[in-house]
């Protein structure tokens, strides 16, 4: 419609802007001219800028060819009446009152446009947020499923397809969610089986469980998942959604099985090993102990777990074991030693290797010890050596008895007859002293042969439970009356309430007599001999000490004094006394040692295991 706008104010400019913005596309006016007496009115200026024709004469505008509509925006009723009289026939007038429709239309259009733009922005934001949420869910290593209260699937992340090969379409049947992680295994009885979703809806509490996939629908390999099903409520407390997450734990399960299998193999190795194996923490508590180790304490392995050596063995022995453990820990490397343990009245010899236990951080975590009981081997070795010695002595004794005794008897007989004849003919002859020397030395040789035979015939002890103090008393009773001991001062200190010892009284008495005689001879039969008994620090052995005030034993020969035929007495000794003592003590599962310093006497200490109480 061909139109002229009369009135070039701001309203004119607003209409022109709507026309240019195509906001009046339905009306479609064709502006022939803009008319105003003020050539500088806002609408006039705007019209010229956009190429519209402007006029200051109303009559010229009314004469425009084809004019169909005049939009009056002057705003004066008088002018409107004059305009009605001047307008040509057939031209319609849209006055300033009706022109407000354009402003209302523009306002409504603007509002609708604003709302549309806001809606578009909100929709774009929702799409963006949904995409971001989907990306977040897809980045989660777990499968995430969101189900509404009517069992319809609302959301699923990409991990479902990555882990199981399933799509959202595969887990929806008849518009209802079919949980792939909530079905019992094919071979399981389905009686009483309750779906986790139904359980959550019923209890309104989260549910957790492990799902096993045998590989017959969700994948080619067996798989394990940790399933967590969580209810979501609105503000009123109504359940609106259920979130189900499935975390793959197959690797964890397999590692756990491998760990369990490793522990089982380790336990089988430890329990079936003949060696003594223990593991302790830094505080000395037993973490692992196998049956051979527990047998040392006459306990079961479980009774030893969590205890320390001070709770299992006597204090002195526990201190020794603890010190060796600490030495291994301080060196942070393996140590090797031979140990002697006195347990329950028995002496045990152990060949032990210790090494520190290191945790995954490289820190000390404890100490492990592996010991081999070599008691039987040691006893066999000692018995073998003793057998060899006895065999050698026996052969020597037999040979001496055969080869020497007969000649010695002849020498002794003729020497005695010659002495008798010489005493009858010439009592003061100097040859008498020579014959006496021959007879004395011949008798000494016969004594040596007799000692050799006694040593070779040394028998195994016949044991009985006995008080060692009684044996000490018997030995002292035998020697105190003899003239050789009249100048010896005996200092005796016997501990009371000592445990009895399983021993051969005769053989132990022989041991004490030999030690007392040796002490007397070392002091040239004058001085003081100290004899005392006591309970050893381990509480399981009894010790007897015989100490003299003689010249002592040099360090250079201390290891040889118990060897057969070794003597420091020269011609006065035969070297068999201490060897016999050592043999008897060994046969009693005991120990003998010497403590001596040159010029300060010597102390012989005997340790015998106490008899085991029933």
C-alpha cells in the first residue's frame, strides 16, 4: 500500500525502523514520502539517511500519484480535521491514535523476540550442559545408568558399550529397562531372586553387590563388576530416579586370586619345610612360624603368633636371640651363625641364616630366620669322632697290653728279685736306688696301660634323676680323708632348691674327682679350691664350678686340654683325665668350659640340663 507519513517526529522514525527491520512485513506499506514543516525533524533526517523522499508541503504530498494511505503522526485533532477536508477521495487516513498499534505491535514483537531469544539461549545451554554431562559421564571409568521410577532408561554413558559391547537399545525391551548387571548366572537357582532395582525401590536404600559375567552374553571373557545402585529422591521424598554404576574389578579379583594362591603356595612351602622358619616384626613379635619352629617351644604355630621370644623362652636365651635379630636389622643384610639353644632340658644345635624383611617403600619391616637343626648331625659327628678316638685308643691299648704288659711284667719281676738279692748281700749298695727307679717307672707304665684300657672301655651313662649337690658331697667325702688333700682348703657354696638332673651318679662323681685332683696337683697340694653349684641364667640347666689358685692355663693351649694324651704335667700326667671328663659330660648332653688367666688360677664350669618335669 502506497503511503505518506505526515509528521516527522520520533514516531515517524520508529515506524520507518520497523519497516526497515521487516517488522511490518504483513502490512507491507510503500512509503512515498515523509512530510513535515520542520525539515530537521528526527523522522525527516532519518528518512533522508535511508533514501526516503521528504516534503515540507502537505498539498504536494497529497497530490502524489497513487497515494492510498496517509499515516498522521502530528498528534493534533485540529490538524486531523483539516486533513480530512484536504485528503483526496479514496485515500484513507490512519490517525495518530490508531498509529499506537504500531508501537504496541513493535513492543509485543520485541518481547516475543526477546523471549524467543532467551528460550533459544536456554535451549542451547541445556544442549550444551547435556553434552558436557554426557562427556563427563563418558569419561567415568564406570558404567553409569540412570533409570526413572517407571523403569525407563533415561541415561547411559559410553562405558557400557566399551566394556560389554551392548548399546542402549540392547538393554531396553518394551520401553522398559532390562538391567544387564542384575540377572543371576544361568546355572543359579532363580527361586527367591530379587532384582537390585526392586530392592532399592522397596528399601529406599543403596544396594551393593558383585556381579559375575561368565562371558555368555556380555563378552567373550569372564568379568567381575562391583555394582552400586543408589536411589534419588525429590524434595518431597518421592523416589524419582535410580542411578546404577558398574565398576569393572576383574583385574582386582584375578590379582586377589593370584595373591591368595601365592600365599597358599608360600604357606605350603613354609608348613612343609623341614627347616625352622620364622618371621617377626620390628618389635620381635612372631608373624609367621612353621610347625618345626613351634615344636621347639612345644606349642602350636597359632599359639606363637603375636608373641615375642621373651614370652616363649627363658630371658637369657631370649636376649641372645633378640640381639642377633637386631644385628641383622642394623646391618640390613643377611647374617649366618651357629646357635646352641637349651630348650626343655635338651641342647639343640642350629645352623641359622637371618635376613631383613623390606616392605614396598624400602623400609625395614621385620626379620626372617631359617634354621636347620643340626643336633643329630653334631651328635653323630661327635659320636663318630669319639668312636674313632675310642677305636684308636682301644687298638693302642690292646697293642700295649699285648706288646708291653708281658715285657713289663718280666722287667718288674727281675728288678724286684735283683733288689731283694742286693738288699740281702749289700743293703747299702748304690744300685738299690737304680733298681727302685726301674721298679717305679715300670709300675707307672703299667698304670698308663691300665688308664688306656679304662678309657677304651668307657660305657654310655646309666641315667637317673639325681641332686647334683649330693654327688658333690660324695666326692668331697672321698678325698678329704686322704693325705694328699690335708693342706687343701675347700670352700663349698651349694645353691639350694636346684632342679634335679638326669645323670649317671658314678660317672659325674668321677668327673668331679678328676677336676678336684687336677686342681690339687696344679697348686702342688696346697691352697684353696672353690666348689659351688648354681642355676644357670636360662633356668633350665645346673652349673657346677671347680676353681683353683694354680698358675692357670695359657690361651695357646686352652683348646687342647681336652684332647687325649695332651698333658701339661710332663712325666706325671698321662693326658687322659680331662679327655675322660669331656667324654662323660658330652654323653650327658652337657657342656664343660674353662675360664682361666695365667697366674690367676683356673675355673672348670660344668653345665648339665635339668631333668624335664612330667
